C-alpha cells in the first residue's frame, strides 16, 4: 500500500485525512490556504498570469473555448 496521492475527495475528507496523518506520524499537516494555492498557481509570479500580463499569450499556456475543439 502507499505511494499514491490522495485525490478526488471532499475538503472535509481531506481535513480528516490530515488529522489521521498527524495522529499516525506526530507531524502536523494541513490544506493550503486560498492565498497559498493562488501563489502556487501563479508559480510565484505577481502578474495577472504566471507568464506575464499579455492575455494574447494565454493560447500558448492553456486550453479554453477559443483554442480547443470542445
């Protein structure tokens, strides 16, 4: 067992898992805050997008309605 990430669970289940893990290991675990998620999503950058300010560059970094085939 083990070696696989925990995924596809509710926030409550994730918090419960963190509590269980703490009880097993004595190491405190928690979910990231909204600000921490935002920082990670921006790769530490401070611009509107992780790659800068230019929205025209978005097509090079993401799939969305205008550049995908649904």
